[in-house]
C-alpha cells in the first residue's frame, strides 16, 4: 500500500510540475520554491487526514513545508543554470487556452497554417 501511495503521489507531483512549468518558463525558482510546495503540501495536508490519520498526526507540517520549499528552490536554481535551447512555441496566452484572434497566425478567414 505504501508503494502504491508513494507512486501515486510522485506521479501527481510530476504532473503538477509538468503542467505548470511550461506556463511559467521565466520564473522556475518562484514556481519550484513557492507555488509547487504550497500546492503539494496543501494537497497532502487535506488528503492525508482521510487516507492515514495516524501518519498525519506524526508529521510536523512546518518542517515538511520547509523541506519542500528548500527542494523547490534548489530545483529552480538547477533549471535556471541550464543552457536554454531555442524552440518555437506558442505565446503564453495560447498555451493556457485563451482564444485571441491573430495570435496563432491565422489568415483573414481564420484558417491556421
């Protein structure tokens, strides 16, 4: 059961990072050091009381959050130090689903290339 819970939690954290990092590519330290730890800790805090109340009672949530923030800051620093590879990407508004005419390079009839 512990392996299944750990695997599920790891997949959820990976999906969280994978879904949000492309939306905020210029601020990986903010994302990794603030947003993701708060979201992850908040999710665990609310769910763990239902899933495993005994474990929930034994976790020092302040230290847990502090360790998550420390890990996130280090991960953000690692991302910042990486060499950027230029790629062609849609604008941020298009990536998050905002439909704005002219953003995707449509012609006058609205057809995309």
